[in-house]
């Protein structure tokens, strides 16, 4: 989906620049997150792709769903996206906006996926290690995935550390087959 990210990037940059100038990064983050969730809904995707709705109707639909949670500038952003048939890119735009926001704030969001729930000490260790490695503050979210069998996977931006048993078995299988 590199093409979608390429197309979404200028819109995310424009939104980020505007939000930065207005000192409203958090507000825009929230608004774009809401719009991305709406655009990611399967029934909404059908409407976005429908030739029976005009750009103005689609924009109005998104703006009405957002209601008071969207300010006037964000509503104008939705209208621009609709006019260019880019509403389907809202999830990518929101993701790219968050990356820029994290870089500007000197933070990174990381995800720890483990076979079993991570203890607070383990979480603190991961945060400390990532902070030293990346030179940024780290916000960690934790999830469990029993299919990993054991170990964990850590994702922080472009960095992926796969220390799961399943990952190790996959690498071993690949090495043995070559």
C-alpha cells in the first residue's frame, strides 16, 4: 500500500503544518483519529467508493458524523479530501500525522505483543531499553497473542524486534530450507 501512503503524505503534512501553527496538535490528532475510524468502517468504505454519492454528499456525511468534535478548519479539510476523492485515505493520513506529531514532540509509540501478559517490571525494562536505543520518550501499549507461543514482538515506528518463539521457529525453518 505504498501508493496510498505516497498520496496521503502531502495531506498529512498540510494538516500537521496547520495544526502546528495553531498549536492544536492534540486536537487535530483526535479529529483525524475519529475521521480515520469512520473511513475505515466497511460500510463507509462502500459509500466512499460509490459512484452514486457526490463529493459534497460524502463530505457532509463525514462532517455530520463528526458533529461538534470537528472544528471548522477540519471540516474544510474533509471537503478538500472529498473534492479530490481522497476520503478513503483518512486512516493513512491519520497515521502519518501521528508519526510527524511523535517526531515533533520527541516521543515514540511502541507496542509490545507477548504470548502472556507482561509484568510492570518487564514493561519498564522495554521502555527503558527503547528510550536508550531511540533517544526519545516511549509510550508503550501491551497486548497478548497466544499464537506467539512465547517471547514477544516489539514495534516502535519502523523498528521491529521479533523475539517470539514463533518468529525464531520461522527463522530456523528458513535457515534449514536453504
